C-alpha cells in the first residue's frame, strides 16, 4: 500500500522541533528589537540636541527672531536661554521626523512627543568656548 502524506508521529516530531527552535530564537529576536529601540532613542536625543543648538544659533545670529517673517515660530533669547517645542523645530525644518509625518515619535513607546518643549542655554566657558546645554525633560517627553 502506497499512501502519501505524513503520519501523526512525524507531524508531532516536526512541531516539537519547531517549538524548540522558537524557544531558542525568540529571546534573541526580542533582545534585538530592544537594542534597536534603544539605538533609535539615542539617535533621536542627539538629533534633538543638534537641532536645539542650530535653533539657538539661528535665533541669535539669523533672522528667526523676525516675527513678521516667522510669526509664532519666531524666537527670543533671554539670559542666554530660549525654549522651543519639537513641533516648531519640525515646522522650521531644523528637525526632521523619522517617517516624514510631521510628528516626533518616541521610539520606545511609539507616542507622539511633538508638543515636548526643550530649553537651550548658551554657556560661555574659559577662553570664550561656547557650549550649549539642551534640557529635554525626560519625565514629560519620554514617559
């Protein structure tokens, strides 16, 4: 008798082998996803810091302080400080969204953080070296 197909034992053996492979591979896949989200988060923070520095420099030396030209996107500096939302950085083209949807998305939890406000402080140190302190409120922006 020549029957085609698999026996129940053969099917169970294949299912057991696939289950073992899944148990061994799943933790590595989950770890890879977590690492990629952490890396995306770190890149987003660096991009926000760079955009904040560029924004401050445009406020100080560019024409971003011209409210006739930029309206509510215009900026002002007081005591070497200025604040801006991530949405305004997007609207000005200083910060780019990762998927070009005009929103800043937290890679860890996929929430929109465009309304998060950052504070940029210009610090003049020894030998007139200029650095910028970018305050990103993690508790309100990234939780």
